C-alpha cells in the first residue's frame, strides 16, 4: 500500500518481478548480492500498469561475478511526489570481469531525481543503457558509468529533462546500434551537463 516499504533482497541469479495491478509504496529496496556468477534481474511492471514510489527507491548490487544487469522491460515506474523530493537510486559496485549494467529496454521512468552510479575498483567498463522507452527527470540527477551512457540503443528512446542540473559522467551516445536517442530539455532551470563528450 501507499504507506508500505517494500523489500526484495538476496535474490537468485535470475529473477523477474511482475506486477498484476497498479501499486504504490512509500519506499522500496531491490537488492542483489550474487557472490559469484552472472545475474539478470528484471522489473516487468506490465503494459498499462504503474508502480509508484513516493519517497526513495534503492536498487543496488554487489557482485563478484562475470556479467549482470538490472532491466526494466515494461510499464511505468514513477518515483515522484508533489514536493518533488523522491529519489531513484541505482548503485552497483562489482569485482566482476566484464560489466554490470542498468538497462531500460521498454516502458517509462519518471523521477524527481535519478542517481545511477556504476563503478568498479578494477576500472571495468560498466554501461548505462536507456535503450527503448522514455526517461523523464524533474530535478537534479546524475548518470555515471565507467564506460558509457547509451540513449536509444537499438531502439527509440526519449529523455525529457524538465528541471534541475542533469549530469552524465562518461561518454554519451545518442543513437547507437541503429537506435534513436532524443534529448528534450524543457524547463526554465533545466540543464544537461555531459562530462566525457557526446
């Protein structure tokens, strides 16, 4: 319910959460600690369905494996409240050999603030894919990847920047692998800063 805090932690190497109806929570935590091995974790909210978090959504992984990703495949993820203070956090730290990625492969994400931080103490090339769907940020946000941020990766994707300072750390690719990536900055105080080139 709207006052509940949801927790999904220590999940199996392959996991999918599917929503059967619209859901609103105060806060939510999606945590993954694989120990060793690949992982593939998917939010399948569903076409026409909305998952609303009105305070903080934390998604994190700590992985010693080889490769992995958090996906959103469908539906609307809305991390927002009337005061504009809700936060979507995705952070990963990995000792893996290749990549741990955040991937939007379908559906829409709307958030007051988004902080997606992927890093490795070994300098492994981690990536953020916003491959298909719509990303909307209403306030200060940061997307930081040790390798690259890819908008419109093999699909059609739009990033609507409605307010605040939105910072991309790492090279940004708008349109990749035959995809199309559009950035629309539309707000009196909205800014996009790219550290690493476009």
